[in-house]
C-alpha cells in the first residue's frame, strides 16, 4: 500500500534524516516525484515566460516594465490571496471578482459623494467585503447550498450591485491622494532599502531563533548551512528587485523623477506575512487545513467546521475588497467593469498556478503571489508583443487549464504512489 | 472488581428502528474487552452512544462506579474515553504531530507551540514502542495502513485517556501490520487502560482479548471471559445469539 520503508528496531527520531542542504534537496526531489509539486510549475513557468518575452521584446526587461508588473498584478494577487483560504476548504468563490468591484464602488461613492476621509472609505469598502463574506459563508455552511452555486448567483447579483452603485454605468473618478498613491506612487529609494533590510533581517532572525530553540530541546533543527542558503536566496532576489526598482525609470528624468519600490509591494508583503502566520502558526490556520483535508476528521476532533467555513469566505471577500481598493487606485476610477471580465478567473488562475489545490487541503498564501506574478507576466508580455485581448484570453485560459491539469495529475500520481 | 466503564439498560432507536435493546456492557481497566457481533448487531451504535456522538434514549452510563452524562464527544473526552474510528479520523494533508493534536493544539500566546507538541507526540509514540515511522513530521498520506492505525491509536492515548475504544482496527490491514497493531492493543491494556476492541476477526479476538461481549440484533447475548469460550461458541453467539447455556434465553426474532 505504501512505499515507505519500515525501519524495524530503530528509534523514531534517530531514523529522521539529518536536514542538510543535500538531504533537503533530495527530500524535495522525492516530493516532486511523488506528485507534490508545490510551486515548482509556477517558478519554472515564470522563468520560461520571462526568458521568452525578454528575447522576443527587449523592452520587457526594462526597469519601467518591471515596476509595471507589480502594479499590474497587485489587485489580482490580493484577490487570489483571499481565494486561497476558500480553495483550502475545497470550496470556490466565483464572486470574488465582482465582490471587489462592489467594494471598490463603495469606496468611490463614499469618497466622491460623501466626501469622507480616505481611511473611513477604505474601512467601509473592507466592511462591505466582510458582510459579503458572512452572507456567502452562511449560505454555504449553514444552509448547505454548494459554494459553486451560491457564488455563481452572487457573481450575477454583484454585477447588478456595481451598476446600482455607479448609477447605471457612470465612471466615478477617485481623486483622494492617499488612495491613488497606493498603486501609482513609489517609496523613496532609501525606504525601499530599509524595507529590504528589515525583511531579510527579520527572516534570518526567525530562522536562527527557531533552529536554536529546537536544537536546545533536542529536536531536529535546520543546520546553519541550510538557513544561510535560504536567507542568501531571499537576500539576492529581493536585493536585485529593490535595486532595479530604485533605478530611474522616467522617460524624462529632468522633468519628473520616477524611482523606488511601488507602494503596493509593501502592502502585499505585509498581507502575505500576516496571512502566512495565521495559516501556518495558529490553530485557526491548522483547522482550515484539517477541514480541507478531511472534514469528518476535523468535525470529530471538535473543530467548528461551519464557523471555519464562514470565516474563510469572510477573509476571501475582505481580501477581494483590498484588491478592489488597489484596482480603483490604479485606474483612479471605478466603473461597471471594475472587478469584472477576467479578474476572477485570473485570480483563481493565480492561486492554482501557484500550487494551491482545487481539491482542498493544499495551498499557501505565497502561491497566490507566485501565481499572480505568472499571470501579470503573461498579461504584460502579451501586451508588449502587440497581441490583442483575444490572444491574451486564449493564452491565460490555456495556462489556467494547464495549472488545474497539473493539480489533478499530481493528485492521481500521489494516489498511485500510495501517498494519498 | 468494579468495571471502569459500565453501561446499563441502554436503548437507542433511529426513528422506528430500535437498534439497541436494554444493552449491558462493561470494560475493565487493564483488560481488552472484545465487542463482537454480526453486521448490524449494533456494535458501532453502542460505541457511538458511549462516545457521545449519538444521544441515548434510555439507560445509564457509569464511569469508575459513578453515574455520568455523556452528551457530546467533548464530554467523553473529558472523562478519558477515546474512540479510534474504523474510517480513521486522520487528515492526510497534515503530519503525524499535527494529527495527534488536532483540535487540541498547544499554544504559546496566540501561536502554536510546535516544539512542545512535537516533543510530547514523540514521547507518546516511543512509550508505545512505535518504531516504524521515519519522521513524526511526515505527512500522514505517506504512511501505510498499519502506521496510520498506530498514529490514530497514539492520538487516542495522548490525552491521558482511561478507556480506548477501537473500531475494527485491523479490518484493512495485512498480516504483518495486523500483528503490529494487535501487539499495540495488548500493550495499551498492559499499561492499565481499559481497551474495547470491536472486531469481526475471531483470530484477533482470541489473540488479545480478556473478555468477549457478543451483541446479537441489538441485544447483549453474553459477556464472558475469553478463556471460558471456544471459537465455535463465539461464532454461535454471534450468529444465533445463544450457545448452549450461554446467550439469550428466549429466542429473539429479527
């Protein structure tokens, strides 16, 4: 039934492989072979796509285009981050796109016609998301309607709701300087480096503290070499990114200077860290995985499954609201199409491409960011190649299908290897 | 000797169907009590009543000689009654430690205290002399059937439980793995736990049990020491509800 070799007569921990770079790498290869690909397809895809676009269109590898990628992918990435929570439970939220539209419209209307300060309006938008999540979650968990149907209905209804909010199709412009800055302004270059130093420093500190604490207790701890490798990789990748983003990318630097890390980047980073901690290090997150893996087992362990489902939908819709705010900021306006057309499918695609399973129980918030990067690169690169919307839709559709196919095949492979 | 767990006169119906009729059942500390019976005899229902999953319609439950009320799985857990279900209640996508602490995670502040959970899980597994898993941070999906069963049992033992009820722990296992699990079952009883083993397999029952309780069509046909019974007698109790002097006196019609 299983390929795991049994090791008779060996103490349980002595048999654990010492974690070194070599062993970690071997264990990773074994996992991938067993069908657990994680983010590998996304990372490989990203590399291949970037290489192809860089060769086909040299303008792809300019500082200005690199910065564009972040602002282009931000809204979809944020929505995808929320979707991960719902997908983890094996549910789906098809309304997340238009939910972000509704929340963006709430933001725009409260800003424009009520003239409230930006933070009140942003809070109102996020609260709208929370309410949407409670309603969707309750319909799924308490009433028992399949999430596919509930959110498909909501998909239609929210489309109508956006039209109501923007008075049947007017374009409401968003002029608040703070909101507009989110997707259109950059951090001062020194602030970018400070952020970089804090991120790398904190990451290294957490890794070191955990390893020493575990070693003190006599548990298997990661060796220094492995930690150095991880921290080094992050330091190099993030360092290159900050350096490029701090290059002058204005066409006419004498007139207006354009440098620095886009403000959406720290926004995404903070949310990525917060949600990752919640998912990986709290009992709430642990229970989400448990429900996604085996609902009945979770119920028997005394986990409140219904409440957990509702909170996943709340997180999803609230993150859709954040995505909506960023989208409104980027366009400096909200119209009936905000959060519409391809936004939802791009977001679901981002989560799945990143390695989150549509079958539940497997996924990370980081997946959404990696997948979001893939989607942004496709969108951006195809645009530079001069292809129209038709080809973009076709290609993204194929990529989504490919990602879902990889997910399903990985599952079958894992089953064949006796891993599931 | 007073039984650690005793139920008296339990009735349970699902709608018009009466599944348990006035059932008596006892389990003693340090002993393995085998609960046998044909399909539909009410073994699983009885266990679920004891575990607080089904409410009982009538009868009493005594724990350590004192009457107790069990309404939810939590109540059962607080008394120290743990059930290892037939369809193992494990999450494939979590590792061994995560599964063992599922729903009862240890925390330091808001965050999970992974280190102390790992330590305790390891201690429990080695106290059960479990040596067959590579790493306790291994996902359950990568374990064999016997290993999963071991984890499920270890999970039940982790909570200072006093009564461990195993629902068909060997049904899906091969020969070697069955022996492994049975050995573990015997060890549990030897450490002073009251173990209830539900099984269809006579070899298993005779290999580890001290007492046998046979259910027949929702009625307790007999509760006898294993050493006083033969293989054939148990089979008769299971299939006919009686065997010579033993069993239900007035023939029961289905």
